[in-house]
């Protein structure tokens, strides 16, 4: 499996959408910390309920939100004690884990690197 890391230089509107995606993931992360412990599978089921209760959650890609549940489940397995809630300055990434993504355009910039 290959992983890529990119430096992004988004336009103002794109930057706003990225910030909104981070905020949505952070909200879901903190929500999962506020409810009793459950399995990753159960958290993914709760995501469908969250979309019914909070329609704005539908604006975010389901795979991205499922990766948040995986992150919480993993953190709870490895952490000792209670996990802290995340503030906007401490939640700075999100993951798309699907296979069929394609970067469109010309050659990748020089600062693009395979990791």
C-alpha cells in the first residue's frame, strides 16, 4: 500500500471547506468521547443515527467519519485514563481511506513526496 503526503495551497473557498471538514471530524471525535465506550462497529452505527439527529453531519464523507471512530477506538485501547477532548488547534488532520482517489491536473509539485 502506498501513502502520499501533500502540501496543499488551497484557495479561500477551498480552505473554508477543509476547515469545516476538520471541525466536523473534531465534533464527531468529541461526541464519541462524551458517550459510554463502545466498539468501533457500534460507533459506526451511531454515525447513521447522528446523521438523522444532526442533518449537517450528512455533509461529510462517511468513510472520513468512520476513520474518526477507528481513531477513537484505537486511542481508547492504548490510552491510560480518560482521553481529552480535542480543540480546533489540536485536531488537524482527517483521513480518506478509499482506493479510487485520483489527483487530477498536471504533474505533482516538487514538494509532493511518497511516504
